[in-house]
């Protein structure tokens, strides 16, 4: 994947903590402090379960499992086909859409439920993307 032509997300005040984290090499999630602390993604200023605004940001482990994916073969600016468009299930529970890197983009290499770890791709001084690669150590 080419970092130079890749589409850039547009940070908002509600997502700034997430992008600050990725720039620092951290995957940050939020959880509610009123209804049991269940983590959620994507970032938002209120709990998606109870609607409370009593939420906190915390550093996630960066570990995940491959939940679903599709291998895209058509050229798109900023992406070199074939590449995996994936949904990963974070160790903390939420799922997020991402890309899988550092492994062949084939069904043989991309096994559902395989352990993954976050890998960061710096696009520029403002945006660093959280991508995922096969885990180098055994999951906990």
C-alpha cells in the first residue's frame, strides 16, 4: 500500500484522542464509566449502549483476531492490489475495519480467527493509520 496516495481520514474533535494515540504508537479506545465500562469503537462522545457522556479513553492492547475479510483485486488510488479489506475483533471486544499487512494477501495466509497485532502507517504529521499484521507472539 502506498502511503502517499492513500485517502486520508478527516479528524474531528470527537476523534482527536484516537489520532493523537496512533501518532504516539497507541491504539486508543473508549469505555463508559456508568454502565460497566464496555469498550467501544468508533470514537464518539457518548456511550453507544446507555447514551451516557461519562466516557473515558484508554490504551488498548493492540491485539486482535481476524473476524472477516475480502481480498480486493481492482486498482484504487493509494492501494496496490491485491490487498485485504478486513474486520478485526480487538482483544477488548470492539470490531474495526482495517487492512492486513506484512503477509501474503491470499486465502491461505489470511485465516479467520488468526491472531493479529496493530502496526502503524504514518501518512503525514497528522495522520497515522492503525493497520494489522500477523502477531509475532502468542496471544494471551
